[in-house]
C-alpha cells in the first residue's frame, strides 16, 4: 500500500513515471486530497529545497522534482474546489521594463510554485503600468522584480513609484533581485526585500508571509 | 561564398601561443593584433542610471570622463596600444542616435590621446542584439534589426575599427536547455537555430563592414556558454555540463569566420582558443581581470592564447585609488606587460604553460581550454563542414575528453560528474545525423510559442 512518504520520496527522486500510480493509489484508498498535497507532494519539495540550497541538488533535478509534484497535482486538483487548494500566498513576478534577462526569474517562478505559492509570471520587459495593473487584477501578497543591467535596474524604482501613484503600493510586499541590485539599492528605492538568488528569495517570501500572518492574527 | 576551414591553422602546438597568430589584423592606428604583442582591451559601462533625452548629456559626460581617464593612464604606463570596446547598452542600440553619439565621444577621446600622448588606439563597436525584444524573436527584419544595422553602419562610417556582437539566435530555446541540463535541446539551439542565424547575421555584418572600411571581428556565445558558466558557478547546473556547452558553442561562433569575420573575436567568447586554432585569426579573451564583471574558474588559462586581454566591463564608480575603469586599465596593462616580457625573453611557451597549469586541473571548464585539448578537438571538428554535425561532434568529443581526464585524475571533479557525462553521452548518441530528422524529433519537446521556425530558415 502506498504511503505519503512514498509520494514525498517519489517527488524527491523526480520519478515522473512512478508518481501517478502512487497518488492514484492514495486517492483510491480514500486519503484526503489536501493531505496528499500537503503531506506528500509539497512535503517532498520541502526536502528538495534545502538539498538545493546546500548544493546537493542541481536545478535540473529540482525541476524534475517540481514536474513530478505537478504530475501528482494533476490527479488531485480535480477532487478539490479551487478555494480549498492550499497556497502559501500569491506572488506576481516579472523582469522590468527594457530588460529581457529571465533565467533567474524563471528559476524563481519554478521554486515558488514548487513551494506552494500561486505565481503569476508577467514575463520580461514588463512596463511599470503592467505591474500595477496586475496588482489591481490579481491582488497578490508579493511583487517580485528582477533586472540584470545597470540601466534597467532604475526601472525597479519607477515601477515602485507607479504602484505608489496608483495607490496599490501598500497592498503588497516588494522583493527585488538581479546582478547589479543590492540590499542598499533595495533600501534606497523602497523595496521591502532583496535576495541574490532564487532559493533565498523563497525563504524571504516565507518570512514575509509569516510576518503578514502574525500581524493579521494580532489585529484580529 | 563562405570560407571553409578544413584543417587547423597550426602544425606545432608550441606555435599556438598568446600575442601572435597566422592571420594578424592591423588597425587604422597601426596596432597589429596577433602580430606578437598582447594588447589590453578595455570596456566600461555607466553606473545605475536611466537613459533618455534628459539624461543623455550626463551619460555623454560620463563616457567622456571614462575615455579621458583610461587613455591617460594607458599613456602613463606606456601601453603599446589600447583596444577600446564600446559594448552598447540596449537603449543605445534601440535609439541609434544615442549609441552613435557615445561612439563619437570615444573616437574623439582616442584622437585626443593620439595627439597628446602618441598613444595608439582602436575601437570595437558592439551593439546589442535586440532582436529578442520581440517575443518570439523576429530575427531577419523589423525595428530591432533595422536600428542595429543603422548603428553599425554609422559607427563604421565614423571610424570604428571592428564590429562585434553577442548574438542571440536560438537563445530563447537554449535558456531552457541550460536550466534542464538538456544536451539534446542545447545542440538543437546551437547547432540548428544558432548556426542558421549566424549565417544570416554575419553575412550582413561582413558586407556592412567591407563597405565601410571596418573589420568584422567576431561573435560571442555569451548568452549561451557564459550563462552556463555563471549557472555552474552558482551551483545551479553541473560544471561538466557548462564545460561541454563551452565547446559545443564553437561551431556556432565559427560561422562568423566562415562568413568573413577576421578577429579579434569577442572577449567574452571563451570559445576563442578553438576559433584561433581553426582560423588562425586573433582572439580577445578575459579572465582574472574581468572579475569585476563576473567570476570564473578560468582566470589564468583564458590568457594562454589571447591576443587582446580584456576586463569584460566595469561600471564608472569610484574605488579607493581611482575610478573603476582606470583601475581596470592599469590591471590589464600590467597583465599584458608580463606576458609580453616573457615573449621578449623567449619564454612565451613557458609562460603560456604556467597560465594553463595553474587552472586546468582545478575545473573541467578550464580543462577544455588547455591548448592541447583545444588542438585535439579542433583537429576533429574541421573534418566536417556541416555546422549541425560539427556541433554534435563538439559535444561528443568534449564528453569523451572529460571522461578520460576524470578517470585519469587530470582534473578535479564532483562525484556526480561521471553520471552527468554518461547521461549526456547517451543523449548525444540518440541524435540523428540529419538536422531535418532531428528537428522533426525535437518538435514534440520544443515550445513552439518561443520561436518562429521561419526566422531561422526552417
């Protein structure tokens, strides 16, 4: 009989062929789909993340694990109403106006999704107004922006200003990253956080979401 | 009619050294690149700032200050000559008037340094490849293609010595190949899309340079192999994958020379030693003195057969001693002095081998730049004239070379390297020799929203 541990191990191994039968077996046995997601699929990715951070796994292996998790999710999701699908939070991510570099951004998208976040990927060369419109439409918890050039990094600042002008800046936390970006720059332009790679960006978002939950609990 | 390279340019490995090559190039100021002396090649960029009509006067002043500062220091240190690279920022290519203005500022600074100090200089103009700004990329027409050619043409008319570019044909597919460490996809991106685009692009650039008394210098697989190197440095992908990608990118870069480029190839094209071995043209390289721009495991070995030695890029920011580009200028000049002094003493091969020995056993990416490895693989690559087969062969030969080196303990390796090399070996073996058949096979895994086949002649 399949167990939730088997599912986690299958995700860790990136075993795309094995995951379907394991998840189906748990569904057939009557295991709560939410439990399969939280204690099997996402639990597997929770093992992957520290192994990646410590250099014991490469990105392609993490991607195989994420693909395996998603394959399992395909079987479980139809059994759950949309509102019940667990999400750690919603994040909008994009490379800023005038910049096409997106490998780092794509890695972050993959890492965030595999850690249970709902991600809206706006792509590259995202205009200031497009970030703002996306915030209004999707009401995310966090906005992530990246830039790889010394000239386009200034578009981070103009995007934040656009969010202020449109009255949505206070509704979100803002994280930024990219080769020329520093913590000092983040402080200067009024971002809430800076990260120099995808895995620490996920941890940063986890902390932000945790802080948000704590303050909501306090004000409740 | 494209040139063909059917044999390597060197009969003796001891002739494959820095500073000289069989086909040197003479600049307008009389610098003979590849003629015996290694020249410094300086590149620089703006500090963080917007580029628009309002800020351009400030940007122009910054570039004016940079060129004045670096050439003054070059003269004070008796540099035998300086190659300046103006690698434009995207705004400078999108709005050619900006790029043309800065190029003129640099040319003017070079003229003043010649008059004031008698310093020989030359300039390499490197517009951005903005064609990927259209998603999916439009490679053969449109606004970005037109503005890029406009910038090239006017800069050549104004006096630029060399054209270069870090072209991006196939990058939209190669990026996925890198993060998945998928060698089949990488070979498709480099050997089919990349090579096809290079043929189209470099035919135009060579025609444009010939019509305007300028040299077509060469391309760089920066967006491909250097991205792989950076990802490997961050621990995101295996170092052996990045090393294999480095050599797999050689046939793509070679296409520029088949179309008529003459060198010096672009500084960040670490595939340069292979290009020099095959074409006999001079190459530019960057290594330890480019650490201000990016880190690498190939700081010394990169200089082993370099003809110009570059810092890649540095922002105009103040350091304790001076502005950063001036600091870079000084570092490059001292590096070159040492190499040229060894040449004068008849110790060029010994010095080359020290540069090689100090790096090559410590990282697989350094190992594939060993002159003997370069020559061995290059000698096989010239046996076929088909760009796709050459690309596949480059990957195959590099995997075999690295497996042998690791087994023989010639290079440090990660415990997972052999697994990845064997995975790559199997994947490469599964690739058919017919590029059309390969394209047909790949269609099921290609994201057809990311590229337009007809833009690559497919």
